[in-house]
């Protein structure tokens, strides 16, 4: 090819001896735009190279300068620091421009409105293609604009209107009127690991939640009859009923009081009088904090910053019920935070840009080091209950950049099994994980106690676990049905109208006494699975940090987790998923007594509840008649860190002792435990700890566990660690157990092991060896469970 323009040629030698010739136009504006490597085609096309396999294709109609610096970073892009320079060559011939990097070749025809992408050697076209779409991916690439990926229908403008303002640190202070800049972002993997990593780098990571936010959220919903007394009774009842909960969500309070028990409007700016007595709001919050609850407030109002209405131009009303001058609104938010409110739920639907303003304002109030507790709306639903079950197109409101302000919820849902099935797939697969969003949760409404139990089993094994309740004044449900749903156990309600005459009990509550001793109930199931979730906090938290670094989702559909398994390909199992690396969860999504579950090839799988071992690579017919049991499997070889049982999370209390639940296999396995202070953003500056645990079954039958050195430091890090190790799938008592070569004492009983400082016992009934080791320093420790004597 012959370049018809004057070119400047730069020779760049890469350390691995590959040489590229980088050709820049003589009039290149790269010196003025150091943010990324720039290639200009004609007067109105700019290609920004972010990496050898990731770029932006920008078409600008701005005049006279089509590419001003203030429009460099649109809302969809989260990286605000310069990218490393990318080596490339740019050649032009009569009807074609070609940009070649070490990873891809970009071809732009003479109309300069479209482009295609090929492999670097030009042998294979990557894009466009017609393979199946998985979330936001197709054939090893993704292509997205300011609205959605791969042309998916979306109510937001595909043009870039909002841009990062370096002076204010916000994305709303620089706004471009008119559809003048069209940005298209292309990322090529082809593997999912590289796709997610580059997406994470470009759009920005999902930040770690405050550690308590990995617990359970319960909404206190009382309609206009809500009072402070009822709220405090519910809080005490949660603790009395032994239900793990960390955060209470209040709706009809700060923004939504009902003076005179009349729902006049949403979105006010006054604390509801009913929640201001007998305690002041500050003292009420202090008492809830003393009970180990955080408190979130739901808002139906927003700051009215310039051009805010353009946030959702195609939706009249924008759902936001009230708007206020931004400074006044922000002052009210600061008053709320100053008296002890811990987080905000912005129920200002489909306003991702507005969410960014609010999130940033809270972060500014706290300062740069405290994590923000915040929930916004992603509006993914199957059947919209507020439009008489009219099919609702999913994925048409949210912007990809909303992942930077975690977490989100799916919007209002219906009370059907079909909705539960849809939400399982949406959150862990098509609308969540495969669209780059992990911190995603749903309302949970069941038509009976079994349905409610199944909903909450799914939530307990979701990245965010939260239960909501219906609002009686806008639900398309009769009172009796509503009462049954919220009470979880319809068999004990003859008529929802016949509620207790006690005013404090007239609110239909989520947690109520069950009259039949030993009866199977939603409450029993919720308690059981939440207690397991809370014990698994070290495991869940250790999955959250690599997600922050790489974008690899916490909940992963089967074809993402097992790309080499042909039986997992093409999304054949959309309602089961991996929760982290070790757990396969298959929530029951219908009123059935058995369900097919696929166990992937290459490993054994262990039923978590009874430890039955299954070979991988098969479909099993699993008994689901017990509505109190989530089908849950552990990958063979797993090391699962756990903590002591507790009904709340205190980030200042270390998980010491740490419990290790081990399922040894013939293959060596490892687990990296991630720890930090749980409250600040210091993890982003490298203040965290990592400890690697490895387990292997040696050739002589011994099982060896190694705890590596604890690397890194953070506020509150313990000087030493104690372990309680359970090695499962052991049929006979070991010949001995040693720690760093020294024999530990066989204490025989669980009582003796609990009372002793160190030792071990064989659990014959549980087919497990339990080892206790204390006061372990930061150096490496090795524990060997010797094979039984023959």
C-alpha cells in the first residue's frame, strides 16, 4: 500500500525483539492529546489506541476543532490517567486506511463511517461477525457505545454527551449538546480473561463494597403506617430470631414521610415525623448501630444539576419524583450522613449519570479513604408488575459505566417462578456477569413459603444478598396474597385481614414466629443459608478482590467458568453457575421435586450437604423435594476459608481462628486468602494481605496442607493466626498429624479439641479429620495428615 500523505516514521524495538514502524501523520495532534495513542483519518475520524487489542473509533461533527481536549473521556470510560503508548503502523491507499498493531489490524473504508477488524496478519476477519451473543460479547470481542453493546436496544443516546471534567472530578460538569460525537469501543480477547481485564481497565472496576455489605440487607417496609417503634421492634425481632442481617433499609422516612398516614408525594426532604419519636433520628440510628445494624435510606429525589433532564431524555418524568437545587440537596444529604446514616439507595430509576453525581458527592463527604455504601437501579426485569405483566425488554436503560458505582438492583419484579428463573440467569449470566456487572441483586417475592425459600437461597449465593418487600399502595396484588407473600408461610394465615390488633404488629413483616415446631418454613431456610453465607465471608471477600483487579465476575456462568468443556458451551446451563472458584450453585427455579444439573469435566464434585462424590462430565437428576436445601456442590480439591458463626460482620474483628474446609483430590490445589481493613479504600494503594494455602495428596497417601507466608500489611492485621482445619472425605483415622514435623495430640472428641490449644480428632460419622493449630506466625506452616496404618 502507498500512503498518499507525508508521514513521519518512528522505529520502536520491543524487548522481545519484535520491531514495529510507527507512522504518524506530520500534523499529528498526539502531542496535544497525551491521554492515548492517536491515529487520525481525514478530518473527522480519530482512532484512540488503548492497547494493541483495544481502541476507540470516534466520528466527530464538531467544528472547527473536531477533537477538543475537554471531550476526551466520555462517561463510559473510567480510566482518567494516560494509557501506555501503543506501537502501530498506519498506511493509506485510495479506498482504505489500515492501522496495524501487534494484536489486530483495523481497516477503515473510504466512507470513514465503519470499520472492520482482522487478526494482525490479516488472515482472519474478527469483526463484523455473526456468532451468538453472550451478554456483551461475541466471537471473542465486544463492541459498545455510550448506550449499549453490540447494538442492543437502549433508551439512552448512543452519542457521547457527558465527559469527565478533570477540574471537578465529575462526569456532569462538561456536557455536549447535540448528537455530535459518536464513540465506538472495541475490545478483542479472544479469551474471556483478556476481555474482562481490558473492559475493567477501560470502563473502570467495580470497587470493593464495605465489608458489612457482603452480609444481608433487609428492607423495613411499613407503608405510611411505619413508625420508629415498629422499626426497632423489627430490628430486635431479627436478632431474636437468630437471622444474620447487617443492613436495614428504610423507605418511608427521610425522603418519603407520610404526614397523617397519607401518601401525598414521594421525594420530600424531611425526616418523617413518625421516625423522629420517641428517639431523635440520631439516637435511633445509634441504637441500631449498637445492635450491629447499618442503615440505608431510600431516596426518590435527586439534585438538579445542569442538563440533568438529559440523563434520560426518552423517558418523561425520569422516575425521579422531586428534584432540588444541587447545593441544597447535597446539604441535606450531609445532614443525613452526619447523624449516622450509612448508605443511600437511589430509587431514581434509569438515572446512571445522576447516580454518579450522588455517589461522588458521598465520597467527597467521607473523604477519599472511606468506602461508599450505595445502591442504584439497573432495571432488568422479566415481567413488569406495574404494567399488568406486559413483557419488558431487558437491558435497555442502564449504562455500562454504572458498574463504577456499585451496587445495583434489577428493579421491580413479579411474583412468579418464571421471574425467579429469569433473575437467576440475568444476575449471574446474561444481564449481569456477562455484561460486566457482578454487584447485582434482586427483590425477592414468592407466591408461597417454598417459593420464598427458593428466592432467598439464590440470594444467599449472590454477590449481593438483599430482600425487599412489596409496597401495598402500588402493588397489583390483593391484600390476602400480599400478606401470604410477606409472612412466608400461608398455611398459618386464614385471612390476611385478621392481623393482630396490636398496632405494632399490623405491619406485615418478613420475620414472624412459626407455630409448628420442626415445620419446614421459609424462615428456617433463610436462616440456614444466610448462616452459611456469613461463615463463607472470607471466601466471598477473597473472590471480590480479584474481581476488582481483573473484572472476572464473582458469579460465573458455566461457559465462562469452563470454556474448554464442550457441554458448557453455547450457554447450555443458564440457571446454574459458579460462585467463586469452588462452589457450583443450582438454585431451584420451579415447583419441582427433581432437577437436572450438569457437573463439568475434569474434576470431582461433592454435594455440600451430604458429601456424596460425583464424577465430573455428567448430568445428574438431583432430588429437590427438600425446599429448605439449595443444590450446592464443591469442586474437588477446594480449600474453602470460613469464619466462626455470627449474625453480623464487624470489620474490626479479625477472622481468627480461620476455619479451612478442605476437599482433597489427587491434584494439588491452592487458595489465596485476601484480607484488608474492610472499611477504607486503602486496598487500592496496596494495603492488603495475601496468604496462599496449598493442599496436595502425596504419593504415599498423606494429605499435606501448607499455609504460606502472609504478605502485605493493613490496619488491624493480626500478628498471628489460628486455624481449625477440616479435611473431608477421609474414611479412616490417620496414623498421625504433624505441624512442621512435630506430632499433634489426638484429642478424640470435639469437646476436648474445643478446649485444647492444639490437636486433632477423627470424625468417623462425618468422614473428616479436624485439626486445630494456634499462634501461627507469618512464616510458612505445614500440616501433614498421615495416611492410615495398613
